[in-house]
C-alpha cells in the first residue's frame, strides 16, 4: 500500500494511507512544559482502520505522550518527565532534575512508495544545560498491509556519551521501588486500552505476570470504546538486542494505566563510559482486530529484519 508523507518543518512529520487515515504523526517541536521533559514523540498513532492507539497527556501522567524514548533515571537526571522517584521519600516534584532531548536535524529523509526512512540527530541535555549524550535515532514506516490490516514502525537508537564521566542508567526499581523498572522506549495507550490483554510467545499470562519478564516480543490487545472493534499492538526486539550493552525486560501494565516499555535497566543499573555508545532496535506493529499468539508469530515471521 502506498503512503503519503507531509513535513511541517520545525513541527512534525505525518504519514497518511490512501483511505485518508493519518497513521503516524511524529512531533519534534519543543514541548512547552519543561517539567514534562521536552522531547520528540509519536502521537496520534492509528491503525489502518483509523483507530487511535496512543494516549497523550493523560490526567494521571501528563508527561506520557504516545510513543517516546525515555530515560527515567540517568545519573541523577530524569529524561522521562514528571515526578522523580527518590528512595525512602516516594515521588517528588523535582524540576531541577528534568532533562530534555533536543532535535538537531534529519540527516536522512527518504520517502518511497510504501516506505518512509528517517534518521534524526538529537542531543540529550541535562537540566542545567550541559550536553550529556548524542543520539542517532532511526524511524522507518513499512509493511503497510491492507490485507493483514497492519503496519509497522521500526525505531532504533544509537546513544553516545559525550560527558567526561560515565552515564549511569537506572529506573525506579534500581532505586528501590518494586516492579517499577520503566525506562527506554515507552508506549502509553489511550484510556480504552485500560484492562487490555497482554501475552507473549510462550505465555497467555496477564500483564501483571509478564511484568519484568523477557522475550523477543510482547503483544497487547483491547476492545475499543465507541466502536465495535479491537486493536492489537506488537512490541518486538531486533535479534541484535540480545547482544546489547545491557539486557532488557518488559515493563507492562494494563491496570491502572495501559503502558509497555522496552526497559533497558529494569532490575540493575548499567554504565556507559565516556565516548562509548550503545544501540537498540525495536519494531512495533499496529494492527486492526484481536490477534492471538499464532497470528502475531506468523506476521512477525513474514517481516524479516
């Protein structure tokens, strides 16, 4: 299926399919509220049938914005946004700890009939203005399949430490809060995804049992409000992530909020030495309908990396 790409310079990039549905809007303009950690995000994201599958600034966590790269605990700074978890004190509003990710440019922007490939350069800036890391981000829209009712977004990160000292990556769990290992690429679903079903290749367990687990992919499906229909999202690791600097675990909740994160520092901190880099590559499939484990596995098998 062909796609149409529009670029509102300095603001966002949008991808539309022939039926008029805008399936992706990637917003890179600076957010107005520094407390929410200014950084690019994808929202709204929709299935081919036009069903919205991302949430934006929900009342419970205003800093949750669709699909976005985050780092909840990074050398004492918060590149996630919102309140900071402090051991023994809980969550505190500490605006002096909130960092940001600055968009610096698009060194690659390639549009083909059925594929969009973007490379984006970003700088991670701590609250005082010091530049801590350079990121090369990759975004690829592909496999727009009308028959399957699905399309895919690949999201990659290569992060380089530009400080004179190590960058230390952690999470609320590494700070002492049990099963709160959120960090890394994070999806927040809209309100009607609350109470949805999560499953993995070898398990039909619920989100609570999958929290902190590992695996090549995890799927999340729900029935929408207002319309008679379901949507399914599939979150998948590229094979090379198994050899990444630090192993990943799933952060997944369906209650009280719907969210999934590819957590790179769930249970243990890791350090990135000065001048060194790490890289991860992810795939998210957005599908119409209530997919089961067999359908997810078959679809991913038909989309080689």
